[in-house]
C-alpha cells in the first residue's frame, strides 16, 4: 500500500500525463500529415509493446483510436506511478541504512 502514497510516483505519473497531452496536441496540429502520430506512439510505447506481447505480435494503434489512447495513457501513468513508488521506496531504504550505520 506504500507505493500508492508515493509522491515521486504521483509526480512521475503527472509528468507522463503531460507528455501524453503534449503528444496528442502535436498530433492534432499535424493531423493528415505523414507520420503525424509518431510522437504519440513513442509516448505510448510501453503500452504498445505490452499489447504486442500479449496479442502475439499483432497490435495496431493510431492517433484516431481514442479508446486505445485512453487505455495507453492510463496504463503508462500507472506504470510510471509504480516505478516512481519503487524508486522512492529504494531511496528511503538506502537513507535508513545510511542513518543506521555507525560512523567510525
């Protein structure tokens, strides 16, 4: 339950959400151009790779797939939250060990 209360995890998730919004706005500004959604796909890469693994290698996603983009944003933000929580937990554990260690 501790990772859910992570400030670092929340910060990472918020930054990932901002990256999604920026990539989507860029996509909407360049809609109809060649590779307009490439930035959006790169931001959603953890989701795309996970779905490709789960589906056996075939998964398509474009900037027009609203539900897939929403799922990608939620998945990636949750992943960033968990990674941030794990990093915060590790940093706190290292700090506790450093404080407990007797100085010579």
